[in-house]
C-alpha cells in the first residue's frame, strides 16, 4: 500500500498526486454529505399553520352529497378549515360520535334511548336538523304518464298483499281519468336496515292498524311478500327492471334517476307530490316538537294543504361541550362556524340540490342551539363566515 506524505509532496512515491486528488474528492463528498445531514437536522418539518384545523364527520348517506358540497363552498371562504364527511350510514355515524372519533355525526333518525345513554345522556349532546327529505312511492307502469295517487291505507294494503293488481277498484277510485293496467303489483322493499324504511313504516303504522300489528315500524322489518333491494340503488333497480313493481325511495334519488313516483294523500285530504316546498311545509310544523337541546320531531302526516305526508328531517349530532371530542378551541370554533353557515348561507344550495331547506322558524331554533355550544365550559364565538353565493340553477 502506498503511503501519502501529508507534509511534503516531493518525497512521495510515484502516483502519490493521483492518490491525493482521489482523497480530496472523497473528503469533499464526505463534507457535502455532513453539511446536508446537518441541514436536515435543523430544517423545520412542514406543518399546518397554527390556525389551520381538520375536522371529520361521518354518518347518514341521504345528506352526503349536500354535505360534501357544503364543505367545498365553505372552504372557499375559510381555507384554513379542512373538513371531510364520510357516509357509512346513520348507525356508523352514531357509533363514531359515541367513540369520539369524529367531530360530528349525521343521522336520518334521532338517537334512541340506548344510543342516548351511550353518549352520556341528553345533557351531553345537541341534535338538530340540517334539511328535510321525503320518501316517495316509486313505480314502473309503462304507458301511464300522469302521477298515480295513493293513500297511506292503500300503500299499507299493497305491502300486506291485500291489493295485488294495479286496476284494483280502490286504486281506480283514487285515479279518475287514468287507465290503470290489469297488471300484478310487485312490492319492492329495502333489504338493509335504513332510515328510509324507518320513515316509510312509521308513516304507514299511523295509517293502518293492520300494518302496525303485522309489520310495524323500524329501520328493518319483516315484509310478508315482495322483493328486497339493498339501498336506494337496489330498490330502484328492481323497480326499473320489473313492469308493475312498486317500491319506496328517497325523493332526491327518484328525481335524479328519472323514476316515476306518485302523489300521497295528506292529513288535509289533498294529494301532494313530494317537492322541496312540500317537505319544508312539513318541517315548519315540526318545530312544535323541539325540546331542550334535542331539536327532533316526526314530520310524517303533518297538517297543511300543501304538506307532503311522508317526510323527515336529517340530523347533525354533536357534543354540547366540544372539549369532549375536540382538542382545541380553534377546532371548536371552526366546527361551530361551519354548522352555522350550513343552516344559513348553505340552505340555498340545499334547494338547488332538491333537498328541503329549513323553514325560518326551524332555522332560528337551530342557530340558537349552535350558538349554545361550549368548549371546556366556555362559550364559543362562531364566526359568521359567508361563502360565495351559490349560483342559481336554470
């Protein structure tokens, strides 16, 4: 091995200068690596700005398209707040808020007694509506253009098997001027547990004692006949593929998928087609059922000439004191601001997407509820964020 004379080059053997140049390059590389390593140690790790917050929600799928649109529009005016909403269903949302893994939950049905106890009881939470929706009787009758009229009792008897053909005298009587075909009725129902079924059956038990005693009400019931479909898409597919079939789906879904649906006779004796205005009319009556921090109410079969009878609120569930599941006051303020915006400016988007906006009476109660939120016992000042005005649809 050659030794390099570090003090005098003239006594170095041949090839010493080549070795010295190689050593110089190695030393330069090592020095550069050490500098880079040192820089990496002292360089700051990229983090969110101090006033940036992230919020997660989960739950009901019925309002999910609207909630996702709300998030996009709200974040235009409040870019430091990052919000995401995952569906999963009302049950999943309730489990998540109970486990305190989300900032807020969405549910098409209020908390039941067991669920309420699991979140700490009524004093621990707030429940309030964001919009309302409708369940409609959807059908497949080729050649029939005019919407079919139904009563609650007739719908109940169809699902009980007591009315089995479209030209049954009771249906003919309700639909003067419409030629109903001599075609078998094939009932279609939700095979999965759903808020849609809960609303539909809750309405029907008030219209038929036989339905109440035989099938009852709930998210999932035992149907005596018919074909099951999973979710609104499953019911819609079964209806669309089978002439003569009758199912129940959410109004928005029927509208978007161009599925025919009928008018239902309301408490005032009027046949009313579902629409945002007809559902909002039902929601306005629901304010009478609000109590304390739980702004919940049954909307089916509410009074009023223009009221659609198979209607329901969809709800947001949050802890009354947001320190229960949020870490900072900034997160709490951001959530309160988003919720407040949703039930004020965001209501214009609800109407555009065929949801029923809250009536002024309901909205006032909801805003007061949101403004009562606290963090570690202290009031939260929710900023009244205004997002860009939604564009009107033609």
